[in-house]
């Protein structure tokens, strides 16, 4: 089998560039995500150093990257504890919808879009990027923070909401009828409920099924299972990220610890590819005309996401600084917003470029603002939070 020289060369250049940028970011204690995004912008169509031969590999690697990010994130938590957190954050989900979908809907109406365009833009501003947030929490070593379960609960509820939203949008955007949308929603809801029920009641058997003393066998079993579950989730218009997250949640104890060890290097590789892919999907020339509108929309929804995170963290009794960390962690938009563009972007000339510019702005601003959020509890109002973290 002969491998194309151009593919090898471009992948080599990409990985070398990401390595240099990652080293620079960590030297200044920053997240490398903004640098990876900018690198993708430079290497994409219309950039200064396009990499056409590597495009298909990067697109596939990006999908795997999101799955690995959420799989490893799920390994940090137990399913019973997370189920309790999910139930506690139903009000947070309602606040999330009201605060973050409304600005997109209003913007679509002001821009003269029809009902489908308004619905699409509302979804794009509502949904945070699970992939970016998962990497941020890991990079900044906040997985053990008290506010992290509230952030994850909001993310998982958002991803589950996409199981209702995406079938409706897909049917309407393709000119389908209402009963097709209802059937799609019912199938997606049934699949999500079945997945949660199976994980909650029989998930403990999964650890025994995939456990193996050999690291290679453990890697193949867990990754294979996660990809299968993610594919089944996508098949019914649910989220592959939720499927992978559930697989991670069901693994506990020594199996979870060893799985984290064998998956972490693979996760880091494909996560970098995921962030690069977001940049590659953007043509800089398309961003210029819509930049003012995208900046205005990003400024509004940046604030509304911070408010959402603060409210969610307050339901867990988190201190003042933890609320800010939770709020800034949710700012970034990413993969789902771009999926929405793929479904409805061709129906309106401005929708695709506007959402793409909006995603790119917040995918860069989110990690930067999250890094600037206070990382340690202080005196006074945060003393209780510090004591909880210490325990």
C-alpha cells in the first residue's frame, strides 16, 4: 500500500507546528486551544499555508477527538453522583435556554431571516462546545473543583437537548413535514433515555467486560466500545459526545484509572486535531463582512453564558470565585453550532458566515477568559468553597 507523500508531509508539518505552539502556550501557563484554532485558520482554505491533502484525515480525527475528550472526562466521575447532579440542574437548563437561545432568535429576526433561520441561529448561540470545555477543564486542572459537576451537568443537558432540536431542524430545513420531525424527536428521546437507563442499572457490568491486564487490550476494548456507542447515538440524532461520556461514567475503580492512563496520549493528539479542524473549516474572507454582527452577538451571549454558569454553580453551593470559573468555562461554542450551519446554512446567505465567525470568536475568547478566571478560592466568601475542595 502506497501512502501519498503530500499527506505524510502535511501531517508532519501540522503535528510539528502544534507541538511548538503547545510548548509555547504551556510555558506561559495558557491553554493551547486559541493557538490551535488560529493555526487551523492559517492552514485552511484561503489561509496562508493550506493543507488540502490532510483535510479528510483532520475531519475524521476531529470527530474522534470529541469522543475521546468526553470519554476521558466521564472517567473522572461516577454515574450515581452525576445522575443526582443532573436532576438538581433541571432549573439551570431552563435558565440556559432562555438566556442563550433568545439572543440568537432575536438576531435572526433583526437580520430578516425566516422561521428556520431564526431557529438555527437560536440553536447556534445556545449550545456550548463540549469538546473545548472538556479540554479546558483538563488543561487548567479543574476536574476536581466543586463547580465542575455543575458545568458538566449543563453541558450534558445541552447535548441531550440537541437530540430534540437537530431532528426538527433537519426536517424543516429539508422541506419535510411536521410528523417526520415528531418521529425523529421520539426516536432520539427514546434512545437517550434507554442509554441512561442501561448505564445506570447495568453499567457496573461494563467494567468487568472491558477489564484486561494488558494495556493494549484495554485500549482496544474501551475505545471500540466508545466508538460503537457514539455511532449509535449519532444514528438517532443524539450526541456522540453524550454516548462517549456515558461509557466513561460507567467505568470505575482500577479500570477507570488504567483507562485514563492508556487513553490520555491518544486524547491529546486527537483533541489537538479537533481544534485545528474548527480553524480549517473557516475561510478568513467569509468572516470580514459579518464580523460586526458576530462580535455583537458574541458579546451578548458571552455575558449570558457566564450568568448561566454562575446560576448553575450557585445551585451546588459554590463560592464566588467558583461561580466565575463555571461561567467562563461555558463560553466557548464549537462543534454543534457548526453542525447547525451544515443543516441550515444554505438556506440563508448570511447564516453560515455569521455562525462560523461567531463560533471562532467565542472558541478563542472562551479559553482566554477561562484562564483569567480565579483559579483558587480566596478568603471570606470563598472560605466555604475552599474547605469543600479540601475535603
